[in-house]
């Protein structure tokens, strides 16, 4: 029996989370293979401790997302904002409290910034962005249903856990629309519209309880719907989508390995490559 194919329509999801609905090279790769490739790249990024190599891996991930993943640049940049903020935090904290090694650049009272602190902080900052980019390589181009089926077929994950993860992931885009509805309802009821950090913080707390109540109601309805359809937590004998390994998966593994080895080799030949030795100096 022919399996149901993925829709080849423009993305209709919220931001980068809906990019998987657009047909692309990455969306056609088996989720388990894609997850393995991403995990290998992120593991290598964990072991590497120099800014040029990490920057090359980050640029590669963004290029893959925009070209092979068909992810809009604006959506990708918006999704990267939290990771960039994390990176700035790592850089800032290392400049202020990291060990001063190398030639001193600036000294203001007890605070000194050296070339070593800048190099370490920069590497940590780029690593944070690199993790974000490669996580988006998987998240932004993977259909959640295919991912859940792939976990059960290829990784032998119990169906109870796979379907629970699928339901939780499906809720993420809904929270944004629910938050907008709650904000509009509060505005109609005359909630203080004044701006400012204190006012925004108070409004945020006022929306948490309705969001939690909505999430609980949705979870209860999903649980009832699953139980009414005879789900017992056992691994199903067949799936309505046929997620199999294909030749494109082998090609993706080979290309990803060649490019990664090339980046490491070029970085080593140029004298940039530095592996983490267990410290931050």
C-alpha cells in the first residue's frame, strides 16, 4: 500500500517551525539520519575550542538551512536571536570574570581584558550560535509525524514516549496563537496598556495562568482522543506513513562526513584548530 506523502506546499506554521512543510532536500531525508548528522556536528562543535573552526561550522549550517532546507532568511535570523543573546552572555561574562591570559588589552580598575579572554569568550559565543544553527537544521526541516514514526521504526522507541513527544511538539506553535488571543482578550477587558519593563513583566505573569489552563485542557482532550481510538502504548504493526532509509540518506551521510572532515583538515592546516583540553584558558 502506498504511504501518504508529505505536503509540498508553502510553509504555514509559525516562523521557522513551519518551514518543514516546504518541500526541500533536507525535508526528504529520513529524520533518524538527519538527527544523527546533527548530533555528530554538535559533538564536534563541543570538542572544538577555536573561533574560526566554529564559525565555519556555523556558516555551513546557515548555508544548508537557506539552500537545502529552503528556510527563509528572516525566519532563520529571528530564530537565532535567543542563541545570539546566549553567546553575548558567554562573551560578556568571560571578559569580566575569565582568567586574563596573553597580552593585556584594557585594564579598568580590577577588570582586565586580555587576548586570551577575548579568544575564549569569542569561541564560547560562536559555539552557542553554532548549536542553535545545527539544532535548527533538524527542527526546521523535519516533519514531527515522520520523526515520531522514525523513532519507533529505526530507534525502537516505545510508542507511548514517541506519541507523547509528538503531541508536546505539536503544542508549541499553538502557544503563540493562544498568547495572542489572551492578550487581545485582556486588552478588551481594559488591562493597563502602559509600556515599560515592569508593565510588560506584570502582563506576562497575567497570561501564564490562562496559558497553563489552556494547555491542560488541550492535553486532556488529546489523551481522551488517543484512548478512544484504542491506543494502548504498544508498538503498532504498521504506520500510515512509510519512513524508510533511502539512497538520498546515504548520500547525505557521505556528503556531511566529507564536508566535516574538510573543515577540520583545513582548520588544522591553517593552524586554527584547537581542541578543548578540559579548561577555559
